[in-house]
C-alpha cells in the first residue's frame, strides 16, 4: 500500500507515514514527572514516620511500623484468631529457617496446633455459654 511518492498509505496495524512517530519522538512527551514516587516508596516513608504512643502510662516515640507490630501482637494475645494467624505467619517468615516461597506451604508445628486447639476449645466454650444465656 504505497502511493506514487513511496509513502505508505496505511492499513490495519500499519498507520500512514504521516501519523507515525518520527525517530527520537516520544509517544508520551510529558511522561512520568521526574521525582515522582512509587506507591511502595510512599508507604515505606509513611510507615517510617514517628508518632506518640502511650504505653503503660509512659509516652513513647515509635514508628508507625512498630505501632502495627505492637497492635498485631496484642490482638493475637487477646484471642483474635486472624491476628494470631497473621502473627504466626510473620514469625515463620522472618524468624524461621525457611525461604519466603516455602512459607505458604509450611505445615503448622505441634506447638502451633496445640495453641490453635486450645483457642478453638475456649471459643467453643464461650459460644456455648453465650448461646445458653440468649435461649
């Protein structure tokens, strides 16, 4: 598909020469602004900022990341099963002798199973005692 001057006239998937980008010309001249930050960079910076936290009557300056860790541990100790599962996963991931790829398939240890069974028995007992009060 060429005209008499040797230019392509175009067709499906082949734009005419007049509409093609010239060598060195960008299709997005504005592009991403220099110095713009990625989502990961923004989150890391935010989690690294310090906040005031009162713990046992003492004012502490801790990072938001430390605050999340403290909250995760306290929720797990309070019996929140989701927090407990996440805490165990994080402990296995960062303190275990396994690689990150293996953590998904890692079976629970005997101690983990005993802890989860104890928690489940406690939750069932509370559920049964609560059901008896409402009926």
